[in-house]
C-alpha cells in the first residue's frame, strides 16, 4: 500500500471556523427536522360546536347528529296525546324525552332518578364519574285529567340548561352536550328550544357544558318568550304517543300548582 493512499484515509483536522459553521448547520437542520415531525403529528383535541335555533313543539322531534357524519346520535322528542269522551277532551299529555341512538347514552339526573335527564348548568364537566344511561330519559312532562293538571321532570321551565351525552365515533367513546330551554305555559303547551350542541373530538376526554371550542363557557342564551308557544317548528318531524301511559314508569317527581 502506498504512503499516499494511507494518508488519504486518515481524518484531517478541520479549521475551527469551518467546524463552527458545520455545527450551526447541524443545529439548523435538526430544528427543521423537529418542525417537520411536529407537523406530521395528529391534530390536537378540539371541541366541535354547531349553532342552531330549533323549536320543538307538540308532537314533534328533532334529530341531533353531533359530528355531522349522517348518523343520528340523539333525538329530542315532544310527544302529545288527547283522549276524548263524548266528543270532549277528558285527558291530555305532553312528554319531552331525550332518546339516544343504540349504544349511546344520556346523563341521568341522579342514581335515585335514573329515568330523568340531568339539566346541567354551564361550566359543569360532562364525563366520569357521572351516570350515563343507554335508554331514553324523561326531561319534562305534563298531563291533565278532567281539568286537573300535573307536572313533572327536572327540565320543566328551565332556561339554557345542558344535556350531557356519551356516544361512539368509530367504536371510540366521546362526550358532548346540547343546550335547551324548556317552557310550559300551563295546560296547553310544552315547548323546547334547542340552541346548540357540541362534542369533544378526543376519545374519552370530558367536555365542559357550554364549551364551544374557545376554551370558555358559551355565553349565548335564549330567554323564553310567548313566541315559543306559537312559532312553527320548522324541519322538526312529528311524533305521537302510541298510548297514554305516563304513569307506567312510576313517576317520582310530581309538581301540582
């Protein structure tokens, strides 16, 4: 092996200025690489909010698709029935319910009243350890027999309260909410107004009632007015009782004015 070839394989010392330049280049390249990797990471969790203004009057329901995938996640249903005797009404009934699609769930009012949906305040966390039920939950109702009227449910005459949801997207659990105002004008009408809903995109992460994705509790609200009882419920679909059977569930919350 020649002397010249041996020397060519030995590392040569670089001048200090060149070493500094190479070090700076390596740092810059490394930073650029980190930036590219950061861009390639999955997007952070976020809240997806949908603003609506939907009146749900008697014998009507409204389907909620929280993540807009074409699949109904929950339905707000306002049932109504009148029974006649000799051509005159002797009983009438309203029943406002939250109906989850199969496998989804609604937050219950308590472990003692698991058939009733909880009317949550803005700012409340929706998630564990709350109790979620896989069946329909009563929000509010009223019925009358021979002129005597009875009222029940935690959602009767409330403004800007939140339904808590637990539902699946691609076999992963997510939390969400829907904001409603519910009013009864005694005897004749029970009306709900839906003003928005939202869900958390990160699986199993709780959501705050009223969070619209800004990190702050939503301040938008709707106050009950007389128009709620007369305005048509556009795009809402009709629903009716199969039979008047409000007493079958053993109603635990009665209000008699």
